[in-house]
């Protein structure tokens, strides 16, 4: 019987293993983690992450062939295939700080696997790692072995949050990289057999180890580059009267470009894009490729520019100061259908507004007050280190930030609204009622292109939406850079 163990019960480990358990009833799947509260939540009715469809999948398999446990060593020892899906955040200190991937968690997982194993294992890199990590992991595993064979595979995950279950059920592709030697190929086939339970074989791509590792970084860099490209265009649209939605549609109909992932926004967020591009930049620098590094760095710079530009637009439109003004922030998660706030653009936008002494009233249907206050108090890059997975005392002052559980409550008596996540409910608010309950002039800044600016202007709002033609008020305000 095949036994799978996955180290790391996070946004990737949890959903991915739940789907493997569902699709492969004869395989026993254990998901293990050092974070006891996370494992307790996986074993409860309130899963630790919000992901449409996940509850259903977990309910169908948990206790049958899917188990969540903190007994990491026992389950690793028993497994034939060990996935490692621990966090690989950006280093905060030392060599490569602010760019390189911190592989501390990966290395400690690898050492533990080497220590507790009593039988041969396939060890699968599920985490996103720098290209060539498998070589280092192999050294750790083989150095400690006592006649045990470890075969390393790279099987990066391409799911996106908010659509994880859909993506896992019907992936564009599954990528498996292994050594081009008989043991490597045998291991590739073993893992391919697991996915082949529900993924057509022509969508299971097999490559060498380094191509698989690099493809993951490359895919995220390409996706993020597309967003920075359209966001750069959004600034030019505002300066010229072009409409970014029309431009996106026009270029997206070219089959060589395609219509997806061309939505202008306040900036991309999430735990992957920035971290993985910084990692790619660092790898290029280490390989003596500064031109390539600088090219990718620009994707991050444009993203930072977009967030700063949004804050500047708000402040300059509201008579160059938001000091003491109540601003309603609608949405805090980095995208809709998730409660994840890692690297959400909302953090930078809120910090920018707080820097100008605004009073914020924040509403997000899936993010708690504790999480928001913690995020606003946290230093850049600290968010993905396990200490921060545990609750800590928030330090952001509740005087400047209130977190409420209703959009209308957030909006009441505010001078301005900014929409930072594209939750569907923000499209359907009663904007006449919203307008009636606000200070005048009533401003709305849509960072996600979810509202109809024309309708809002007819109601009386001064309305701004990323990359859309400006109204007379905004045009007359000082230029935003
Ligand atoms: P996460 O922080 O949600 O989960 C990682 C888990 O690993 C945590 O619960 C942590 O406690 C646990 N962990 C850390 N060290 C451990 C150890 N030694 N033993 C046992 N458990 C340990 O992270 P995530 O979002 O699931 O991401 C995991 C990896 O997958 C990262 O490399 C990330 O880049 C990659 N990835 C993430 C996504 C995504 O959408 N979140 C998508 C594709 C790839
Ligand atoms: C991303 C990749 O899409 C996924 O393949 C990889 O496995 C993990 O990283 P994720 O970060 O979960 O997934 O979400 P994604 O849908 O890619 O969105 C990332 C950010 O880009 C969000 O803040 C989103 O709002 C923003 N975005 C996305 C845009 O601003 N415009 C778009 O057109 C698409």
C-alpha cells in the first residue's frame, strides 16, 4: 500500500493532500505540521484556511484515508512518498537578506527525514525552492543515511488561492522533475501514477530536476510580469484618457497574448509572486547575470509604484491631506475568495494612509481584526516565518484603525472609500445608501475595477478607478507620480 506523508499543513499541503486522498482512496495520506493550532483546526469544523470547496473534500476523506497530525516523525517514518510543503520565505537576515529564499524550514525537514527513516523513500519538493535545491537536499539525505535510498523529485504546485480545489481537480499541468537515471525515472513514474488517478497523462509533464524547479519560479515571474505590464499601462491610461479595461480586452484578443490575467489592480499580492521573483533575482545575481536580475527586479518596482500611486491619488484628490479623515477600506485579503493577507497590497496602502494620519475603518468578509492589526504592525518579510503563524499581541493602535464586520458600518460617516479586494459583495452594495451616509464630497477609489464609475458619478461621488478616464475633479488635482 502506498503511504504518503506531507510535511507542512498550509495553503498548499492541506488542499493538495486532501485532493490526493479524495482521488486515490487506496492511498493513505497523512498531513503533518509542527504548528499544533493548525493541525487542531484541520481536525475541527473550522479549517485553518478559507478555500471554496475545501470543506467538502476534507469531510469526505478525513478519518478514512486522510489524517492530520503533529506526530511528524511517525508519519514520515511510515511513508513511501514524503512531500515537503513547508514555507520558503524571503530571508530577513544575513547573506541574501531581502531576496534569497530562507531554506531553514526545508533543511530542518530534510534532516528530520534522514534521521527517522528506516526504509527507502521518494522525497518530493512541493515547496517553491531555488533551482538546484534538490542537490543540497540530496546531500543532507544521503550524508545521514544508513543504507537507505532517497530519491528526490521536484513537483512544484501551481494552484492559486481562492480557486485551489478547482485548480487541483483540473490542473493545466502537473510538473514532475527527476534525475535522468533509472532510480529517478522510476520515482517519476511512481508519482505520475498517483496523479494519473484523475489527471490525463498528456497533462503530466516530466522533466529533469532543474527544469522543474526553475519552471515554477519562471511561471510566477511571467504571471506577475503580465500584471505589472498592465498596471504600468494603467498609469498611462489615466494620463491620456484611454481606458485600461478596453486596452486589456484589445490586447487580450490576440491569441499570442490571451485574455487572462490582464486585470489592472492596486498591485499584486500574495505569498508567492514577490517572494519568488526576489528569489529569481538573487539566483540571477549569484550566476553573474545582473542584466537578467535587473529585468525581473523591475516587475517588483512597478508593483511598489502602483501601490504608492494609489495612495498618492487618494491623498492628492482629498485636498492633499487625509489627516483625521475617516477612510473606509473595503477588502484586506490579497484577492477574493481567500482570507489570506500575506503581502496583500492592502498592507502598503493602509500604511501609506496611516502615514498621512488617516483614520481607517476596515472591512473584509474573511479577515479577522487580530490578523489585520498584526499585519499592519509587522515588518516587511516577517510574515511568513513560523513564529508569526502563532497569535501575537497586536501593536497597531486601535485609535487609528477599527475593524468592523459590515461594509455599511465601515462606510458610515467616512470621507472616502477605497476598495482593495474584489469581493463580489462590493459590486452589489446600495451605492445610493452608501453616498447618503458619507461626508461630502464623497470620494471612492476603486483599486480593483469592480464598480461602475459612471453610475457612481451620476449619484454624486467623486469616483476613481485604476486606469479609467479621470473625472473633472481628479484631472484638476496635482499630477500623481
Ligand atoms: P504555509 O505557511 O501556509 O504552510 C507551511 C507550513 O509548514 C506551516 O504550517 C508551518 O508550520 C509548516 N512547517 C514549517 N516547517 C516545518 C517543519 N520543519 N516540520 C513540519 N511543518 C513545518 O505555506 P504555503 O502557502 O502552504 O506554501 C508552502 C510552499 O508552497 C512555499 O514554498 C510556497 O512558496 C509554495 N507555494 C504556495 C502557493 C500558495 O498559493 N500559497 C502556491 C504554490 C506554491
Ligand atoms: C499565484 C499563481 O497564480 C499560482 O499559479 C501559484 O501557484 C501561486 O501564486 P496566487 O498568488 O494564489 O497564485 O493568486 P493569483 O490569482 O495569481 O493572484 C496573485 C495576485 O495578483 C493577487 O493579488 C491578484 O489580485 C493579482 N492579480 C491577478 C491582478 O492584480 N490582476 C490579474 O489580472 C490577476
